[in-house]
């Protein structure tokens, strides 16, 4: 499988899933600002919207959307136990992937992280932040993971929460969320993915500064 | 099963799924503006974020997020064929549910439909509209449905596209999308759900005007 990714973007959650599963995968870096493949070429030919992640499966077809890629990868490596198999567990997994994607990623973080977003869009995102983190705090208090054990939903959530300091969100008022994040950052798969992508991110920033 | 819904909100997609399946379900109306159950009581006790849909399953537990509820309902009525069962088909279903939820619903329609959204948030949403509808146009050209046959992803998409005229989006520049919408509106399950919820919506508007 080949994952089109951008350093520290939401695609990092799929890298974490691969590392959890001990899986071999290719990683193709994308400059999502300029919609170019790092090795050259128009990324819009892969994904017309120009967003990561895109997964090229072993059968050669392309899959987009974290809430589709993450369960797909989990199912390819069932021995890693990254997704529940029973219908209720599966539904709860998709619920959390949906919540993270719609309520946190798109409603809160995307406008706050985007330098091109107007101030009104950022204010609108900030107006939604507390209620979303309140819901997360309520759920995570007394829990180690979103579900009964580590799943691809945790891989997505720790990736998204990692953006908080970059857009002025201090998690301290939500102590269960802050503790969850710190705990997950200690996990070898997460620490490895974050370390590698942070290095790639800094390299990309250096290149942009020189350009 | 009991669906907490608001008239013409995204929860209508689950109503369509129930009608497709010929299933018996309860429908509990919610005033999402005031976070109240129509029959009285605080809806936040059901969902702290105050959003529909919420599904109370036959086992009594609560499920949120369209991308979780719709496949769950589809799986409860497999004879209706509302969701593919093979891994690749399933992944593509979740991809479309993810795309509709993140790229259309949250990124475009939520800010445009919300009277409380600042102009900057609406401008940001408008800046994303064309590329999202372009992607949809490209996919739907020559296709009848998002997947090979009608699925819960179509139930979600027709529900979301129904909001276009309420926020100044004319689908004419995307003829495959406009034709898809018109075709889906003829589908008995969709026509019935839309007719019933339109009546409830108008009644709610009348009540609000009198209040």
C-alpha cells in the first residue's frame, strides 16, 4: 500500500496505524500547499481536491477520507486489533472517526490552522471549540482510549490534538483530554510517527523559507 | 430504534434509510436551535453537543454521527441492500459518507446555513464550494448513484444537496449533480421523507414566528 501524506497532517494517523500493525508501506510526500508531489508532479491528478490522505491499495485503487482509510488499514491487519469487529463496536469506531473528522478536524482545526482563512472563519471555529472539547473530556474521563482498547480512532485523535498548540488551543481546561494526549504521545508507534514527520515538516519549512 | 431528528436536517438521511428498508422506527423531533425535545425536555441530556442525528438502538445505547448511524441501519436491514458488504465496497461507502460529512456538510453547508455564522465563515465556506462540487460532478457524470447501486451514501447526499437553494448555491454549473438530485427526489423513500419533513419544518417555522 502507498500512503500519500503531508508531514504532520491528518494522514499521520494512517502512518501510526501502519506502525502499530508492523506493516510495510510506501509513503509518498505531498506539498499540499502547492498541490505537488514532493518528487515532482501534480497531486491533483491523484486527488482533484488536493488533500491528503490518499491510500493506493495493494489492488491499485485509490481511497480517500480518514474515516474510510483507517478502518480499511485496520481490517487488512486484523492481528493488530486496531478496530472492533462486532457491529456495535464497529459503529462506535465510525462514530468517533466521524466526530473527530467533522467536529474537531473540519469545524475547529481546519479554519484555525489555515493562514488563508478569514478572521470570521477562525472566530466561528473558536466558538465551537469548548463544546467539542467538553464532550471529549466527558468521554475520556476515566478512560484510557476512545474505545475499550487502542484503535485507529485514537491514532486519528492524537494526530488532531497535536495541532492544538499551533492554533492557540491550550488543552489544560480539559485535563482528561490533555492527559490522554500526553499518554498517547508515549506510545511507540505515535512517538516514531511524530518524530519522523516533525523532521520532514521542519525540512519542508526550510525549503519554503529558501524558495 | 428511535431516531432523534430535526426537520430537513441531516438526520433525514436516516429516515430515508428506514423507508427504503420498510422498517418500523420511532422518530423523536428535536428543536436544535433551543436544544429542546419537541415534546419537552433538554436534548443535551441525550447529546451534549445538541446535534441530530442520534439513534437509540434496539439495545438502548446511543449512536451519533451520520457516517456511523447510516451503515449501522443499513446492516440491520441487509435485505434492503443499502450498503455493500465486501471490504472494498464498504471502504468506498465510508469514503463517500466521509466526503459528504466533512467536505460538503461541515465545510460548505454548516456555515452557509447558520444565521449565527460570521460573514468570514460564510466566505470561507463559499471559497470551498466549487472544488467540492467539481469533484462530485466528475464522479457522478455517467453514474446513477455514488456507488454501483443506491446506498445510504445517496440518502445522505440528497439530504445535503437539498439545502443548496437555502444558502444561495445554484447547482446548474454542475449538471451531473443537479440531475442526480432531481432523479433522487423522485425516489419514493426520498419523496416521502422530504414531504413529511417539509410539513414539520413549516410547522416549526410557524411556531417560532408566533413565539
